[in-house]
C-alpha cells in the first residue's frame, strides 16, 4: 500500500471488462453451458447471473489485480465447506475438470446461483438478527480448520488494518469526520494491542446484507451466503464485528448488538476479551465503511451508488454509539454472552 494507492492494488484497480457475448462464448467453451446472462453488481470483479432451463449459475471474472493464489484461496474455501450443511455456492468444474479458467481478462469461475431474497430488501426483525448471528457463527466455526498460503493477504476491509485508514479520512464528509477520528484513535490505543493475543482463523469477513439471502416466504431464515471475495485470516472477533455492524438497530444499539453477540456465542462461544472488544470493533467497521466508500466513490463516480450503499447505515451506527459509555457497552455484551 502506497500513498498513491492508499487502498492497495485490489481495491484501487477498476473491475475487469468483458462483453456479454464474450462471456457467453467463454461459458459455453469451457463449461458447455448456454443460457441468458445478466450482469450483477460487484465492487471489484465482473459477475454474471446465468439462467438456464434447469438451474442458475454465477459466472465470475476476477479482477486482474487479484493474485492467482487469492482466487484459489476463495475456491478452496468453498470446496472445504461442501457437505457441511451451509447455504453456500457450489464450485462447478469445467469440461476438463478445472475449478478456474485463465483468460486474458482475468480468472473465470462458475458457481451455482443461490435463490433467495437479498437481506437488504427484506423486512428486519429481532428473530432475523438472531438467525444471522447463528449462521455467521456456524460459517466461522466451519472455516476454523481451513488454511491456505494466501490467507494472510493485506486487505483494507480487514478491521485489524484500520490504522491504514488515516490517509482516507479527508474524503469522509466533514460532519462525520471528527467521530471517525475519535474511533480510529480508540482502535490504536485499545484494540490494536489486544488483537494479536486473540483467536485467529480464516473468516468470511463481509457478511453484509447484500451478501446474505433469506427465504422469500420466511425472512427470518437465512437461505444463502454469497461473495467470499474479502475472505482472509484475521482475529475471529473481527468477523463477528463486521456481521454485527449490519445488524445493529440504531434505535436500540446496545441491546441489538448484545443480542446478536449472544446468538453467535450460542453456536461458537466467545472468549471474554473478544466479547468486550466487540462494541469498539463494530464501530471500527463503520469507520472502515465510510472511509473506503467515500474514497472509492470519488475515484469511480459512475459506480458511486453501489459503492456508497452501506454508508448511511454506517453513519447511523456511529452516531448511535457515540454517546454510550465504552465500559458500559463492553460489559453489556459480555453479560449477554454469560461472560461477566
């Protein structure tokens, strides 16, 4: 990461370019699949929903700046999760049995398409929050035994890298900047020294409402987990904080965070220090969202609506937690998990 590219290569690079006709040709040539193609939104890759008479697929073209070992990391994780009862995409092998196809535009993969209603379009409820917390914990627990040489990559979305956000703070709206600076100062003083001593493993790292599906007739049931593109090895509690940041109710911030943590804890028990750090790390995720989204929206204004999709919720979360005493927040979460 340099001053010229403060987000690093993968987040600084524009998405790959491929025509619909070119995608259809590659799809048939390598997988023997024909169907209608529809482009899907993506932050740094190019994805197509492929619908055939029998089923749906997702054709994924990775960003050219993404190293081959990182693409393999994501693919191997999905293979590791097969047969574990989790609603995750299945990797489809090509005609010659490969999981990835190299092209001049980037690496191409074909996954099954998961049916369901995107969580951000579904009505929200406390029961849904509990279900998401439990599913997030089950996913993390299933990944606990997985390792890969590319797992320790640098990604600015990793909460433990928050100190690197400083160059992006000027891009945040002035009304939010002071609060973001205060959260970053607390991260440096309290969280950064503690994280190395906590549990580490490979995690999804991006369970936001655009990456989760619920059953259309039962929005309290999680039906799909999407997009393993931000996956890496980091402190386990960072994964919980990311998922929690999208589940906090700004009208009852501490109560909703504690409830979400308790749902996770029942599936994958937390350590006391992890529970106490959760409120601060959740705020750091909101800071990360605002900093990266504000910076990238200025670089790619044509994609700004998608890039900034989670910014309003991040602002609301930071504002809701700002007046809460930090020690009280930490104790409340620990108490909800039976750790205090």
